[in-house]
C-alpha cells in the first residue's frame, strides 16, 4: 500500500478539482483550509467505482477538521468545527 | 423513461409534509412489476426479500444504545470502541463489517452532530433505518451551516463554550455519537443506562435522557 | 454549478420532523437494493451516480424511495438485466 501523504495535524487545503460526474467532496468545502484529524484507512476510489471500475489501488481517506468560521461567512466566533472524510487526491498541503 | 403518474390520495395515511397529494399507486405498481421480473429471472427470490426486510426490522437503535451503555459502564470497553468501533460492536454481537464504524465521544466541551449532506449515509447496522427527516433537504442542507439553529429546532441548546463539531459522512465511514452520560445515572446498571440512550442522542440532535 | 444532491449549506426551511415508518413498498425497495448489491449487479457508488444524474424535475417531484426505485430501474436497464419494454409490458399486464 502506498504511504499516506499527510500526518494528523497537518494543515491542508481542499482542492477544487474539475471532476465531472460522481464525487464525494461537497461543494461547500472546496478551497477551504483545515487540519488532518486522522487517517481513516485506504478505500477504493468512489469516482471510479461509480462507473463500474474497481477503484484500485485504494486511496487514503482522511477525516479533516475545519473551523466553521472558515467555511461560512458570518458563522461567528465560536470554536465550532466541521469534519468530513476526504480522499487524498482532493487535498494539498496548506500554508501554515 | 418517464414515470407516468396521476394525483391519487395517499393510500397509506402517512403525511409527506410539503408534498401535497402523493401518487403512491403508480409507484407501487412499478415496484411490483420490477420485483416480479427480477424474481422470474432468478435474480432474487420472494423469500430473500422477506428475510431481508425482517433483518432490517430487527435492527433498531437498541443496538446502538447497548454499545453506549457498555461504554459508559466500562472505560476499557470505551477505549476499545474509540480505537475500533467495528470490533467493539462485534463484542456485543453487532456485525457492522460492511462499513467502517467510528464512535464519536461527546465530552463536556465537545458535542458531535452527524449528517450526510450528499445522500443519507447513516450507521444502519447499529441504529436501524434513518428517520425521514435525516434524509430530507432541510437537515442535509442546514446541519452543516446552521447546526445550532437545527439543534434548537430539536429543543437542544448547547452553551457557546461547547465546541459543536458537525461530522459529514461523505465516504466509507459511518458515525455513532457517544452522548454524555447524564448526571444522576451513577447507580444505574447497563440495562437501565441503555434506556436513557435515544436514537436522536446517537445522531447528535439531542442529549441522552436524564434518569427519572 | 452545484449538483442537485450536493446540499450542504444550501438555504432551506425548518427541519420537518417526519418520523413516518417506511411503507411495505418502501421496505421492499430497501431490500431489493441490498440484495441486488449483494449479488454484485451494481455497487453503492453506481447507485449514487445514477440518482445524482436524475433529471431535476424527477428529483424534485418524487420522494426518497421513489427516486431509489427509479435509480434501480435505470441501473438494471443500463446493465442489460431488464429492458424498458419488459417493464412497461409487465405494468400493462398487471393492470
């Protein structure tokens, strides 16, 4: 299995890939900056599974956490957060 | 391929808010037609369908509640649950092997809320079928962007110093919230504790029930 | 443009506390989906891809289980398991 690119705690940004068709990265999180919470494991790529392919080799999947104030204008100054599972190819290192 | 439908009264007597008259007869006929064709072609049997329905009927939030009650009662179990929820569920006879189950522990400073904005992913293996509202647009849209307002609609208000963490189930993991153990429950055994753990507290829209 | 199913952050009204139990037909759709997936006819991402590409007017007009039935139908036809003609003929025969 390939080595995961990101360690927990790493600052990452969600890429805005021009994927057409099925994907599991919601629009609201594109371009947002968060931190790797944990590696969930390696899973077949759903973008390929959706068209009958095997989606292999499995892709690292990370739970990534974002401050809510980063995502929604006017959310407020609470410490509230949002976490979602994102596949590695949708992430790039962010400036710290 | 179009669905030819006409406005019939809702034959089931259940309310679909906002949908008005609900054409069920055409849809049900379509389901019957497809099912009978699949049976004829040997792809499913009527018996298999019946057994699968029964299997899902037996899946209720009581399974999730047992997991939570065990975690409240036994810190070593809780640690195992947080490390590997699939294995911990299996200790109680609950098979979640089709997905990666993840337990999210609430603390006095951290409260989790689970949603699937893209479809309706839900930890069915421990909670059974999701409620209709979980799968509907309002919850899926607003749980991520206005979670405190959504919680207030459920009668749940968190102090501002508590971090509200919304978890959007976008991929292969399914999430089970471990609600805070209610005050005053210290003397209760596991079976009694399990009665305090509601489905809504394991989704995160509510707290566990206080003991009587 | 945001896809129709990608709802996070979209404006919406209050959460309506719909707790209705699934009807018999709805339970059968659930069962069919699980059995056909177990049989390897299609996987969950093919199902999602199909429901995501429903025409907006179908997505808007039909409820949750009806959309899934429509999805199963589309996939079964795509995979050559059933034809649209067979389904319409069976519907006509059932009356």
